[in-house]
C-alpha cells in the first residue's frame, strides 16, 4: 500500500484505508503471489531458501544483508537489491521503522547504563562514526539514523561501493513511518489473520479485505 501511495490507516488513526484503490490493489496482488493458485508456495521457508540459493527474489529488511553475508560467503556477491515496485511502476513507497535502546526501570545501574548509551550513540570515533554506527554497519550492513554517521567519510565510501546499502539509504527520502496507534498490534493481528485465510484458500481476496477493513475500523473505534 505504501508503494501505491497510501497508508494502512488514516492519519488520525480512526479509519482503515483498506477499502481504497491501494488496499484493493495490494490484496489482489497478494492473492496472485501466494495461495493455492499463486506464484509461490507459502509452505516454503523463503528466508532460508534465499540464503541457500533456492529462492531468486524476496522482500526483506536492509539489516538482513549482514546475516546473508555470513551465510552465503562468496555467493553473497550475487545478491542485488532494488526498491519495492509500485503498481504503476512510476512511484516509490515503502515503510520505515527502527529500534530504540532503553534502560529497564528495574536496573540496578540506571545512571551508568544511560551514560553508556549516551557514549555509544553520540561519541564520535576517529573515523567520524559513533560506536553504534560502526556496530550497525559492521554487524548488519545497516545504517545508523544519526546524521553525523551518515555524513562520515566511512559511510559515504560505503554508499559508493555497496549498492545494497545505498538502495535502502535512498529509500529514506520517500519512506513513510510505520503507523503505531494504541491498538497497533491488534490491527496487525487482524490484517495478518485475514491475509493468511486468503492464502490458504479459506476465503476470497474480496472477502478477506472486507473483513479486515471492518474489523480494523471496529478495533480503532475502541481507542
């Protein structure tokens, strides 16, 4: 839906956008890719299959490249990346999300922990990157969201030499943040259950979309 120019929910988190053209197009595409008459098999482990050279193309997160490098060794050189395609082939869209560090309220060393996190995420090393920036790049082939890390010579050189990480970095210019209403996890559960029911041929794409739309709106109304 993001690549079709829409979000799952309205900006005020009160309505579902599934009944719109982007929602219908997305469900229709999903019904053609997976399921009884789909182009692929939902019983196949795509993640393992791609790393083993048994799957030719899949959609995955940028940080996956770090694991693939270790798994595929020399064969990783054959891996490429491209933006998520849009229905009309003319627009770009995807979802961006991140993680955050925190200190548990029950920690016996909260002050020291916060000092450590501050150092790891703000203190620049000799290469101009933070310890967190270097960790993400070296371990996951992923980028830090800190501007100083992005502007560092090390990262700029990486962007020039690594087309995979550049593809994901370029997406920051048009990606939309993942929507997180108070009932966000329940909304996702509803959506996934209806999609899986469609994939397993228990209902049509139109019925799955209709049920997901109405159930999500009902859940949003409980906020």
